[in-house]
C-alpha cells in the first residue's frame, strides 16, 4: 500500500517532501529481521502496490547477507 506522510518523514527526513512513492524492503537474515531498506522516488508511479517485487526481494536478501557478514567480521 501507500506510505503515509508521517512515515515518509520518519524514513527520509528532510527529503520526505520530495518523495512521491516508496518501497520498503525487509532485510531478513538467518536469525530473523536485520533491518529495513527504504527506497524513495520522486515519480509517483515508480513504486506502486501492483508492481512485481522479485528484484526488490532479492536485493533485500543480498543486503541482509552482506550486513550479517560485515557484523560478524567486525564484532
């Protein structure tokens, strides 16, 4: 669904007024959630509820693995 203005403000700070659409991608690791990737666009139709999410899902998986490896190496 669409993200509320208050949520956009929390996610994008000063850039929030320019965000017309956004995608939220959970970063799910082996032991559960490790974060959230928020991608914003000035194009109102760039991200919408009916779009395919395969690429975003895969990107989230790859980022979660990279974060977990980085955390393991730096702990």
